[in-house]
């Protein structure tokens, strides 16, 4: 029994490694990724938000490792069953025909049950990127499982027969296991290296206690994506389709898109999952074609309510048509003077100033005016349909719970209110009873960016100073102190820090 478990475990591990290798080499979706997407879609938004945001860099890998572990456990369980059942049967001449039959049957069952359950359709009929490569990847994985199972159980047959146990056989056995382990080790290392460069994640790079710069360097710009591995798009084969409720649908190549009249502007993006004081907010200069130019070329038909955006990773979002026709909404292909990186949406993405980041669809493939109020990826999962950013402000420096000498000290941070702009930033040293304006704010780089502010504060005689910040937007509305969670409308409340004075 324990030996059967070990054999199943080894075969399960080999299957997982094979899946990962084929996945990274030919880039087709796997059942594991379908399962991850399905989990994201099925779990309550609060749980997902917690996974994606609080656990930040480790969330998606954890979920994935969990799913892979489940696969290995399943492989082990099958190994036990296989051992128990075949022990009762006559010893075959060769192990592999029946092992492959078992793994083939498992493949068919998973194509008929798991694939549709996780939203990929029977035999992956509905998988984006094509059912064929999806089937091929999973079939290859199950085949590897069957082969390893056969090899290990076949060896067991010799064991139990007690046949041919001379020194040569022992040596051969040892060599076999060493070779298998070497393949696992080398393959595993290759995969870890490949995966490390390809696995996308929620990440950001704010160094605690350092004042943000007005423009965020590309490598430090926060990244949020629903994918375990982001789409790597060949710009030669990519095209942007304009369809739906338009007079003349058409398609733009990368070359055509980048040859259209361009405009460039600074825009701050903020994720709706950004906590009070959080770092899922960054600013860049985006260069691209105004969305409006591209839509007008197709000509809107009457009755359009929303413009829907689809993307290579199956994500979709929409914005009201009035917003879509504003000059500042861009189909961007450059970020701070460089072509978009894969993680930021290469070859082209939407930039919708003033809306939370979820509307700025990356890896854009299709633009489709529709006559309905369309619910996008996150709205279908319980997030708000009101994407207007809330007024926020954050203290970057000093970091909270640090120690400083008594006396006055410098404080600095950012404030943002989308296209409403920031009129004023104030600090309070008495938990919000009284407020004083900061000493200095930068002028916003455009009508759609944050500002950086600085002040010197002189706390009273206590050994503990609490500094709290609030902003007033361009309409004169003061940032609310009412604390809310990020789900479902985005967080609100004042950011504060505690400093110990010695
Ligand atoms: N295709 C696609 N677009 C997407 C997403 C995604 O998962 N897939 N995530 C969205 C979310 S929630 C945010 S906050 C922004 C983040 O953009 P960034 O990673 O360039 O900062 O992209 C948005 N666009
Ligand atoms: Mo987001």
C-alpha cells in the first residue's frame, strides 16, 4: 500500500511537471488554470480580494501550488487503487498497456467532467486558444502519468517475482531511479526558472518610508492581473477588431494602430483593491491613439449604451459610451516612452483616466459598442459597476511605527482624485479634530494624475505622534473618514501613521 502510494505520487509529480513544461513551451491553457479561473469566479469577492491583495505576491502562486498539490494527491490515490486492483489480477507480460489504458480512461473522464465544470466545455470546446492544444497538453500529461506508473509497477512485478535479482539487476534499478530523479530535478529547475520570469502577479514596489516620485518608473509600476501566466502576444499576428453596433466593422494591425495620430498624457492608475495607505497606485506617461478616433472610423450606430472591451486573456470590461468618446481615453501602446511590457498589456491596452484600473483593459483584442449595460469580469464577481475613483491620500514618509527624535519632522505623500483633481491636502495631529494644510504640493502633471505633498509637523509633548491625512477634490468635496473595505466599491477612510518620539 505504501509502495503503491509512492509510485502514484511519483507518477503524479511527473504528470504535473510534464503539464507545466508543455504549458510553458507551447503556451496553451491547462486544466489547472481553468480551475484557478473557476475558483476566482466562484469564491466570494472578499475571499478573492484577500487572496489577490492582502497576500499580494504569494496569493496566486499559493492557489496554484494548492491546485498542483491536489493533482499530485489525486495521482497518489489513483496509484493506490491501481496497486490494489492489479494485485488481484494475473501478472502481465508488460505493464504499460494497462497502465496507459487506465490513464487514457482518466483523461477521457476529466475531459467529460472537469473541463466542463471549470468552464472549458466538454473536451475543452470552449477554451480560448483552441480545444486542440488544450486536449493535447492534458493528453500528454496523462500519458506521462501512465508511463511512469507502468515503469514503477512493472519494476514491482520483478520485485515480487524475486526474479533476476543479481547485482546487475540491482545496478540497473539504481541507475533507472537515478536517471528518473535527475530528469525530475533538471526539469523542475528549468520550469521554476521559466515560471519565475513568466508568472504574473499582483506586485508593487513602494519602499516603506520613501516619498513617491511623480512619475513611477516602469519596473515599479504596480501590476494586477487575474492570470497565472499573462498572454505573450506576437504583434505580427495580433489585431484589434472594432465590431458590434457600428456602421463598418474593421480590424487594425499593430502597425496600423501605431501609425494613427497619437497623443500622450500622464495618467495615474489605481486598483479598486487598493487599501487605505496601499501601494496599488502608480503614474505613467501613456502614448496611444484616442479611443474615440478608432470608434469614429467605424461609425457608431444609434442605441449604443456601453462600449465593451475584450482581451486575449478572456477578461472583458465596458465603459459608458459617453466616457468612451472623451478625448482622454486612450488605446495605449507606450508607457513612459517604452513599448508596453507583457505585464502591462502588450501590445495595446485601454487607459481610462478617472476610473479604477479594472476598466483599463490590457492585451486588448476587441472593441464592441453594445445596446446593453454590460457587466464586466469583476462586476460579474460582485464588484461595483461604479468605477469612479474615490478621493484618496496617503502618507509615504515616515513609515508608520518608526522612531524619531523629538521635535519637528518632515512628512510627505501622495493624493489622488481622478479627473476631479486635488484642491487641498491637510494633516491632523489630533485624530481629526483639527486640520492644517500641508506646506507644499506639486502641480499635477495632467488633469488625471496624483500630486505629491510635503509638510513639516511639530507634535505636542506626547511620546507618540499620530499623523492623519485627508484631501479635498477639485469639486470641494472633502475625503470621507468613513472606513470601508475594498469590496465592493473601493476602500475609503483616512490614512494615518504612528511615530514614536524619543
Ligand atoms: N486583460 C486584462 N486587463 C486587465 C486586468 C486583467 O486581469 N486582464 N486587470 C485589471 C486591473 S484589476 C487593474 S487594477 C489594471 C492594472 O493595470 P497594471 O497592471 O498595468 O497596473 O489592469 C486591468 N486590466
Ligand atoms: Mo484592479
